[in-house]
């Protein structure tokens, strides 16, 4: 798994697949999740959209994988 540390992302399209984000900030980004092989620690999400692949959207507990301290207009989309 690729480790990405202390990076600031703004106005970007990002795939979480295969990466572990540590101490990163995401502002006005779109995060794509196609597989459940990702992780994050100590990251912030402001006005960020999470787009889930239809292949994993059916998982009822996917919400527990997403940050519980989202800020702004952060949304989850399928």
C-alpha cells in the first residue's frame, strides 16, 4: 500500500484505492472509492464529495469507513 503523508489536496479528483493517507487535508475534492483497500489517519475533509463505486455501494456499513468529522458540504454519492 502506498503511504501519502501530510499532503494538502484542493479542487482535485482523488482515488483512495491502494493508498494510506496520513495527516492529509482535502478541500473541495472528489474522492473516488472503487475498492475497500484504503486507509486514512488524522485527515481532514472540507466540502469534499465521496463517490462510491456501484460495486461496493451496497455495503451498509461503508459509512463507518468514512470520516465522522466532516466539515462544510461534504456528501456521499453513488
